[in-house]
């Protein structure tokens, strides 16, 4: 179906992104998967082409365009399974913190270089014992003169090895009541004293994207690296989660569509009992059901993209989209693998990596269980005092 949310200019931009991804990035994906990390040259080329932070302010090097341009980049990267380049995380989840809450000096120093791809971004929220409970973080930042001294550890940090700048969620007031009042965000550069990168974690999927544990051992950074105000970190995180969940939904839906498209072609060419397996009624039913769900998901996500660009508050709806599209991706990948038969279990077929990559989608950016809690609360279902 034609998607009427995109203008002619959007589609021209999509053509540019698609050619870039196919020519510049696709040849590198296998190498990223072997290395467990993307390469810096690709980030710089993305920046030079204007594909990082298209939505970022023009005065700092961005295009100042609407979020649909960034959504196009997410879709084109997901379409070619270029998951090693976590552009959505860099440009659409972390960069907005700098653009919205950063001081003028922070924007000039960090945002401009993030847009060019010279500075790669990460955000360190999750800890070994806290998971999705951001108010319970144990990493502390103690004021010492003109510095903050940070101690603690973070887990499952995307871009943890390659990042040049990490937005770290800390407690500047561990005794604050309620606890979220003590949360702040501090910028930590990759060479800060006391900042230690731990293991690059060995994951089930998303092999080309590095995920790491990080440690802060009396890590000292200037007080000017505070993002926004002390104690305002939790509020800032909550304000930006709408776009984070929309980013996840856009990528998940595109991945589901690509997996389905590949499977349709496979079933047309694979023969069993003297005929293409696409001619079997069960195959047709399965493919028809998945195609229907993908189109339903696309209609919902496109509606949310328009609302988000318009500036609407759609936290409930993006929470719905995040959990539903990521569960859809898992169902589609599983059913498509089944339709490949034994070949689906072979890593030479992309459906096998689709199946592995899909597993984390319902976990990161807030687990799907958390999404449902958010939806329930906003429906007025939590009546506890």
C-alpha cells in the first residue's frame, strides 16, 4: 500500500539513503558481524551525507528537518539489516538530549561532532541490579569542587565500546525522596579518568552492534558536564522516551516486512511434492495473516509518526506500538523460519539472523511488560495510593 505520509522530497531523500546503504554499508555488514562492532569510517560517511541528525537544529550542523527524514534512515538501515550501525540510538534517542537540554558550550562541543559522525554517542541507563527501574540506579556522582566523581557500573550498553561520549544516568542525591528526584544526567567522554570499558558482551543477535558493560571508578568529570539541572534527570528521560519507543517500532516493523518479503520469494522458489510450497494452503494462510498484520502495524505506526511530527503527546500510543510491533516481529520471524524448513535453521539464510535479532526487541527501550504497565496506568487502571 502507498504510504501517503511522505512528500516527494521525503521520497527523494529515501532514494539517496537507499543508494548509500546498498553501496556503502551492505558490503560491510558481514565484517561488522564478525568483529561485533561497526567501523568509524561508516559513521563519518553517514554524517558527511547528512544522514545523522537530519532532525537536529541547523545551527549545529543538522538539517532542521522533520522527524520523518530520520524515520526514513531507520527504515532503510533496517531494510538491509544494517543493525550494526545504531543510527536510531545515536541520532534519535541520545542526540535529542543534547539538543534540548545541553548548554550552548555542550552543543558546540558535542552535538556538532555527533552530527558529523566524529563523535559516536551512547547512553548508560541500565545497571546489573536495576533493569527498567531508572529511579533505583545505584551509580553515584559526588560533587567535589569543580568536578563530579562518579562510581558505579552499567550493563547492556549499546555502542559501549565505540562511543566517544556517554550520557550516564547517576544519582547526585542518593537520599532524595522520592528516589527519582536524585537522578541526574552527566556527560562522560571516552577518555575520562576512571572510565573503564568492560567486556564486549557476546549476544544471541544483533551481532554487528557492540553491547558492553561499563565501569566508573572514581571517574572524574567537570561539573560543566552536567546535562540540564541536578535532580532533573528522571524528568528529562521521561520526556524523551516517546521518540525512543517510536524509533523501536519503526525499526521492528521494517524488519518484519523485510523478513516476510524474503520468505514470500523463498516459498515461490522452493518446491516440495512437485510444487512450490507457496501453493500449499497452509503456506498461503500463514503468509496472508502475516501480511495483514504488517499492514495493520504500518497504518498505526504511520499515524503515530504524523502525530509525533505534529508535536502531539502520544505516550500511550507509542507504548502500544512498541510492544505490539516488537511482538509482531518475533511472530513473523518465527513463522517465516518455519516456512523455510531446515534451511531456516542455517545461518546462511537471513531468516535465521532475523529470528535471533528479533529476540531483544521486546526487551530494550523498556520491556514490553513495562509498556503495558504504562498503558494501564494511563488508562487509570492503577488505583493504588
